[in-house]
């Protein structure tokens, strides 16, 4: 289709894929300028750039910030992507040390609010009066020491996200004020007598390690606030529920230690060390694991690697390093961990029969069942392909020795 207006011979076309890459959302024509010898893009008047869509799943970002490829972690990452597309209030539930703030940051970074502020607040670390001042702001003279007006975090995070960590530690009075903010989308600074309130547009992500329904039954938490906050929920899995991620986490923490301290501790972990790490129940979860790896990496700086001998220096592992103690884990984990500890300690159930050989045979049979496809076998076990490959190599070496 040609147009007679202007000096150009114009060909009406839908915007090509290449133009969409550089000018997403525009609709227009490719215009050929014969006088200049090249084509230009002419947008249709009255049509504007469409809003930037919410970014889809960014596996690189999530896999960098949330270490692990176990089934619980895969479910967690999928849930984060879904929740990020919404603008509703989010409740992150999970034990202490499981990385709830990392999850909240991931939700924010994948959301349309990612270009605005993300403000974390540790509600359990502040007194009631100080917490209200930090959240809602205060006016001059509201209390002793309030010499100027101050914006609260809700107002400061306007357009962005506020993360209320351990928000179940709030007093009932502060809970009531928070409920009003969530209902009305407005805040009134502490000490203000102005009937006008400050309108805000702040997304709330709250986290707790409490059983909120139990707290409600004991009168420690408001049931109406629970239903207001618990619109979208994310469960942060405990480390004992994703033991297959321990190796990747350990290697990650060793790299952090090396970068921070300019050391060269090896990321290679022996089967003996890994067996103990996977046997421990980790009541402090990933935070406890990181602290123990820092300790082990410090003592390993001389020999260059964490060894089985280093495990004797960690008091938490006293019941595991001799491989004789019955482990306090579930029946399935008890069987799996006991086999691993028996193998690395050289114990055998029958003369001439090592448990590591039995486990290696099980892996090989599974691989055979799926036509030799290691990826399919790993999927059945809910572990990464690399983890299965490393386990089979490790078992082969142990059996050969």
C-alpha cells in the first residue's frame, strides 16, 4: 500500500521483530527514504508504547540468590515467580534462618515495583514505640527526642515494597495500626493531630516463624490482621527438608569465605564430610550452615580443604563423626543417612558386601530403567543431574577402594 503524501514512498507494514526488540510496544510503518538510501521507522500517530510487561521467570537471578535445585526449592522458585506478578500482600512462613528476606527481595526484584525501594524492617528488634515511629513516622514533639518531623518506612517505600520481618512480634496495638494501613492505604504519623492522612502505595511482604493460628488462639495475634496479610503465601523450606542442596550451599559459602578473606580453601568436599553435613538436623537452617562453614573454612586455611578431621572440632557434630549414633531424623532419612555413614566409616552389613556398592547398584538400575538417561533418573530422585553424577562417581571410587 502506497501513500502519495510526503517525499517518501511508504510501505505500510506491521512492525518487524527487530524493531520490536528496540522499540517494544510501538506500532508503525517501515518507511523507505529513497533520497537518503535507507529505511526508517515511522510510528503511527496516536499509538503509544505499551506498558512494560512483568518480567518472566529469571532463572539466572533466582538460582544465584536462592541456592539449590531440590524439589522444595524448585517449587519455591516457581511460587516466587507467580507471586511476583501480583500486587497483593504476601506472607512468607518458615523457620528462622531459612532465607525469608532473600525470598522477599526476589519477589520484589521480579515485580513491576523492582525499580523502586525495598525496605526491610526487623519488627522483633524494636520496642513498640520505636517500631511505630519507624513504620508510620512521627511529627515534631511526638515524644522525647522527636525534634523534627520524620517519614516512616511506609511512606519512604511509596511505590515500592516494605518487608516486615518477624511481624508476629508486634504488640496488639501496633497490629491494629498496621491493619488500618493495609485496609485504607493511608498512614498517620505518631503524634499527628491532622485529620488528613498520608496516602501510600506500598506493597507489604510479611514474614514470620510463628504458627499464627496458634498465636490467634492464645490471643497474641489479631485474626483480622492474619486474614488481611495472608492473601498470598510462600513457604520457606527448612534445610533438613532439602538435604540434597547442602553440597551446593557449602561450596557457595566457601567461595564467599575465599573472596572475603583472600584464601584458597578448596570447594571439593569429601564423602566423609558430606555425610556428616547431611546427617545433621540443622535447627538453625541455612544461617547455621553458613556460620559452621565459616568456622571450618577458617581452620581449613592451612591444609587447603575441609577434612573429616575438622568435623571433630564442631561440637554440633559430636554425635555423628563416629558414625555409631542413631540419628534423630525421619524413617526414610534414617535409612538413607545410616547407609551413607556406614559406607564412609567402612562398616559392612555382610561379609564382603559394602553398603556403597548396594546404593551404586540402585542408582545404576534406575538409570537403566530410563534408557540410560541420567537427567531422567535424577528427575525421579528429585535431585539435580550433576548431584546424581557426583554421587555415582563418589560411590564408585569408594567401592573400588
